[in-house]
């Protein structure tokens, strides 16, 4: 939603939603941690159920966070999320209306998974081992206090700060840090020109889907199971369970290619050229150099004399090429060195 607001040039709404989102989404994660802690670190919520009686505080704060997440009226998320949806429609062009309906569909799925989490964790019949329920308990004050604080923010923060962030005439961000091009300013059209139906449509879908999902799960589970095993139900369930087949496409046509490319890169470059030239090649070169230098230590004095004379010749040549001329002394030393090497080889 925040990215949609940025795309609409409604940067103040995007920032408002980012701050709001921090409270109720953080509360959801901390609430999930509280549940996991209470049931002996079991993280499969299909093995939960019936925890409302054991974790009343956690259930209450997660209900508050979920209501704020689905933009239930007068919760923190309502003041920013609904305004983003209305801003998309408020531009009154084809692309923005399409974005509005796509975002509403996304909000519908948010409602469904929020209801699923609450239902399977707290409301349905117990499905886990009895030992988890015997030891289920609320956390201490250090776990409960952050939940309570975030729950209060998830209820009141949006209402208290809405004029500060997005109020008409409020210049807190526009005048200081966020510039919105005047032609892209759509807050007035959003507030006064969007039809009431399209303002209420997200709420209608939220309440309808919540009611339908709970009724079907609680009173008609057998019908759902039978429908799931039909060909149509199986395809629908598989389509949504595989994330709209996006993961199938990604794993088939993208992941496999990237893995093969990465494997060849590792084999040819990392394990091949880079290692051979780098650490392995350097180690091999130094080892060979050390072995060759060690072979020079033959304990023969004449060989040592040869090394000294060779060094002297190298020194003379370096001096010659450095100064561009050779003195008589250096010439005598050079002749003597050559003669000594010749004598040493003859012996």
C-alpha cells in the first residue's frame, strides 16, 4: 500500500501508512511470538486451536492488530489504508481505477489470511498435543507490556496524528521535507469527489469475507472438504496454494537457470580462475620458489662463490645501465668475475 501511495505522489500518505503499519504489524509479530512461547515453541498453527481461553491477552491484542491491518473503521490502519485506496480512485483515470480494484483485491486477501490466523489459533477446536495446553500460559510483564503498548497505538495513533500527517492545510512535511508537485496533489479530490460506494467498498468486502469465511469454516466444513476434492475445487485450491502459480513459473524458468549459471560461475571463476590466480596460485608459486631456493643450499663453497660473483655481475650491469657508462674499476671487476666463473667451471 505504501508503494501505491508513492506511485500516486501521495508521499505524506505513504509516510503516514508506514508509521501506522509499524505498530499493528509489529504487534502481530510479537503476538505470534507470545503464542509460540506459550505452546512449547510449536510453530505450526494447524496444531493450535482453542487457545483463546489460555491466552486472553494475546488473543485480544492480535484481534486489535488484525482489525487495524484490515483497515476496520476507527482503527489506526483505517486512516491510512483506506485513504490510499481512495486516492487511487481519486485520480479518475483508467490506470488509477485499475490500481484501485487490484489494491481492493489485495485487501480482501489480507482479510482472509487475518481471519484464518485468528480462527485456527484461538477459535477452532484444539488440534495440538495435550501437553501444549497443560503448559500454555501468558508471558511475564516483559512480554505483555510491549503488547499492550502496541495495541494502544494500533487503536489510537491513526486518529490522533491523521491531521498532522495528512490533514488539509497541514504543512508539517510538505513545507519542510516532502515536496508534492501541485498538479499531483489529489487529497481534495480524494476527500470530496470519490463516490461513497467506492469509499465503502473495502469495508463491505472486509465484513462479507470475514462473515463468509467464519460461517463456512464453523458450520459447513464437510462441504468445503468435498468441494476441495472436486476437480474445480482442487484447481482453485492449487492455484491459490501455489501463490497464483507465480512460484511455479519462477522456479521453472528463473530459479533453475540462475542456479545453473551460478554453479558454472562458481566452478569456472570462483573455484577455477580466481582461486588458481589468487590464494591457491600464490601459495603454489611461493612453495615452488621456496623449494628452488632451498636447492641452492648445496654446502659446496665454490657454488657459494659462484652466487656471489653472479650477484656482483648483476650489480655491475645495474650500475652500468643506471649511469649510462662503465668505469675502469667496474670493467676490471667484470673481467675478474668472468675469469673466476670460467676457472670455477673448469675445475
